[in-house]
């Protein structure tokens, strides 16, 4: 039997390991170029040659060639006034090129490649484990811990599923451009959602799995909560998530300001980047995770919202075989969110399902599977008894 003291101790120990480990590992992975300040003002006069524009603004030949359409060395001696590009257009193009160059140079590409390869391997393994019903209470927490250590503590805060959407919107707001590698990452993440129901959030996201692990620390050996848990109605959590997404997007697109950055919880894996506001906010989210399932995912995460929309067309997902189902309700009781309640009753709006497998494990007749195909509706009145209990 776990008591409250033990749960609190495990919680503190986990966070100490995560923060201390991430602090050390983020130092080891630091890219050669940490940050390139975006260019605020570009100097261009009609009388300048392209070469002079490059020299005054510290632009390399590659940028000059692509901005001014230069084909050979002679082009650098051409006067700006003769190139036929309006000054504002040229300045904007230079800023975009510099921003993309900064994105490129500040990334640790080796780490990013390793992370994507490991993501695919881990998700494939989890896919087979979940389908064969081998994700159970005795190993689920260990798997989450492994994912947090591997994709968070060791491989860091970036990339993460959330950043693919958040940073794309912020960059577009600032420079009206998109960073191709990030767009490709986003497409891969969304493809994973379409293939297997938010699997990247379930078993790959470093912060999502940390919240899941914390939530599951708060239970005894039989799976009963030690501290009281709360299921927030999906209409409430999703409305907050939609409003937050709209506010974030409007501010990012109109004022090029990233409101998530100061509170970005993924920075727990790069703790040196936190300010005081971030520390307070993330501490709040992590403590809340003991009582509410994945609060950041349900209330704030932009990828959580977009992933939830894409979940609707997922190929593999949690399904119920109503011929085997005896309407005992154990699955919805074991589900950490409101997802199983809606799935079981064949509702049109299904809250986020994080493919944790708790419902599969709890079903006494093996009526629940993680399988491909369309969900069927339950026979009329099947759950009347359960609803009237
Ligand atoms: S919804 Fe949760 S699991 Fe998914 S990207 Fe956001 S933080 Fe990660
Ligand atoms: S329905 Fe609930 S219990 Fe089942 S996999 Fe989804 S989140 Fe987990």
C-alpha cells in the first residue's frame, strides 16, 4: 500500500532526476551556435552595389545570390538600383533568409536524426506491445519513465511534437515563411497520429509521458488513487485549449510574439532556459498532473488540439466489440480521461485518447482492442443500467 508521503517523495525524486539529468545532458548537446539574433535593420541604398550591401550587412554570397538572383561574380558589382527589386522586397527577403539560416545553424542535426530514428523504433515496439495486450500496470510506469529519460532527459526538449506546430506559427508570424525541416517533422507527427491514434503523444512526447508518469505515481498497487483524482469535463478542457490556441495564433501572426515561450513546459528538459514565470507555471502543471490526467495536453498544447482533430481519421484506435462487451463499465472506470466513456457509448465527439491501454487491460472479456477500422455503435440501451447506477 502506498501512502501519501511515498507518492510525494517519488514525485519529488522524479523531478529532481529529470531536472538534474536534463541540466547535465543539455550542456553536452549544446549546438556550436546557440543563438543568432535576428537582423533588425538592413542598410540598402540605390547607389550601393550588391557586394557592398553584402559587406555592410554581413551577408554571405549564398544569401546575396538567392535574394538578388545573381548568377555569376559580375552580379556582385551590379548597382542595387539596376537590379529591379524594390527596396522593401529586398529587405524582407534578406530577413527571411537570415531567419532560416539562424534556424538551421542553431539546430543539432545529429541529435534530431537520432531522436526521429529512436521515436520510430520505440513507437513500433509500443504498437506491437499494445496490440498484444502486453502494456500493463506493472510495466506501464517503467515504459513512461524510459521514454521520459530517453526522449527528454537524454535527447532534450527539442524537437518535440508541440514545437513543430508552435514554432511554425511563430516563424510564419515573424517572417511569413516556413522552415522546411520543421514542416516535414510536423507532417511526420501528424502521419503518426493518422496511423495510430496520437501514438506520438502517447509514447513519444517527452512532456506528455512525464505528466502521464506523474499521474500514475498517484496510485497504489491495485491502481486505486492515493490522492483524489478529478476528470475535468471535456467540453471545459477543450474549450480552454481552443481559446488558448486562438489567442496564441492571433498574437503570433499579428505581433510576432510567442506567448508559449515563457511558460513552455518542454523547457524542463533544458532547465537553464527557464525564467521565474516558467518555473512557477511548470511547477503548477506538474503538481496538477498528480490529480488531473495530462493537464498541459488537455488544456493548452497546440499539438494536443491539432492531434485531437486528426485523431478522428486514425486508422488504428481503441475499439469495442459489443458482442463480447458485458457493459460492466470497468474500462471507463480505468480510463484516466473521459475518452473511454465516449468510445463505449459510440459518441460522435470523443475526447483525446492517449492509447495508454488501461481500458484493454481492465476488460474482463477482452472486448477492447487497439485495431484498425471504423468504430461500431453499441446496441440501443446497452449501457442504460450502467448509466442509471
Ligand atoms: S498533447 Fe501532450 S503529449 Fe501531445 S505534444 Fe502536447 S504535450 Fe506532448
Ligand atoms: S480510452 Fe482511455 S484507457 Fe483506453 S487507451 Fe484511450 S486513454 Fe487509455
